[in-house]
């Protein structure tokens, strides 16, 4: 009888660490299959350029061409993220291009992750993936032939998908828009982000020793994080076209308020310091973890 109680108690103590380990393994598996999954406060826009008309990603460099006076372009005297890590790109013709008031976003921008060189997928396709807050809606593709340094500029297109997919024909120098949001992997990554956020916030609740319903962060986070992801995609893409930072700040503030009220009324017996501190800490930690995964 006593042994049975000890085992069940140990099982309860090990439940959350075991779930966290399972979540980490799930994240690792999906990172390899579908790109990075982060315990972040919300999804980030992405743009994937699939290149056809060549068999090798080593034949060219590719960047997104955007207005040089637009958002997330480094000011004169400043350096973009890629330039800071790889100053040698200053010698590339693709970096030096400045015609028609447009520049390469990856070469001169910040708040954007990507690579001038494409990645060869297992199915033989070549793709360039751009993500984070500076992903543009309207752009052209700027391509440099590595052997000759020759540049070519595609036509300009606009895409409103949150996770957009476009196809660039290197031979014909044309762009066409496909869609990526709503695909199987997109939904799998979304579920992975929500799952990891719930796990992290469930671990953080333990030191606060709330008097009752310590399991409450599970349903609350499933609801708020799921709603955050869906509303963020809806506001940034589609007919609304909100600025990403504005939409994120508004929705994250709403999430913190909703979570605080839920914990205040149903977990902390209407005493506000603990639930407020926990809500701010939990959301801050998940946001920081997301930035660490990006680094």
C-alpha cells in the first residue's frame, strides 16, 4: 500500500520533466523535417523561393530586391545582419546593386534570416528560405551568376500569405506565386510551437506554489497560444495586412491580460502579485527562448 503511494508520487514528480524531454525530442525531429520550431511568443512570417532551371545551388547567389528606404534596411554607416557576419559580401555585385532605389534585403537588411546560397532538398529542389520580421510582401528577385558576376532582376510580385512560397525560373527569369500557409508541415510546426510553450510555462509554474489548480496553465496556454497564432496569421496576411510588430504587440498584450485574469481568479484565490509575476515571467521566458533559437 505504502509502496504504491510512493510510486504514484514519484510518477507525478517525473511527469513534467518527462513531458519536457518528449517535447524536446519532438522539436528535434520536426526541426529536421520542417525547419525550426521555436517556443516563441508567436509564429514569424516566412518566404520560400524555390529555384528551378538549375541543378546546383552553387551556380548563383539570390537575394530579395526591396526599396532601399523601406523598413528594416540598414541606414548609411550601419550594417545589416548578414553583412555583419560576412563582411566579404561587400565585394559581391549582388551587394553593390543599387538601381531604381532598390537594394538586396538580405545584403543590407536586419530582422531577416536567410542565405544567399540555396539549400538542396532531398527531392532535388533548391530553396531559399527567408524568415523573421522583415519578410516583404512585394519584392523582386536579384540573382548573381557566381562565375561571371552577371546580375539579373526578375519581375516584381506581391504575395499576402503568412508563409509564402514562390517559384523562380532561373532560365526564364520569372517568378510565380504558390501558397505554403495551411500545408501539413505548417500546421505541424504550429502545433509544435504551442506544445513547447505549454511545457515551458508548466515547468515555470512549479516554484510559485499556487494554492490550487496548478494544472490550469495547460488549458489556458492551449487556448491563448492557439488563438495568438491564428489571429497573428490572420492580421498580418490576407486582407488586413497589419504591420507584424503592431499585431504581435497588441495580441501579446491581450494574451498576458487573459492569462493573468485566469490565474488571478482560479489559481491564486484573487491575490494579484503571484499570478502577475508568473504571467510576465512565463511569457518573457518563452519569448527569450524563441530569440535564442533564432540566434
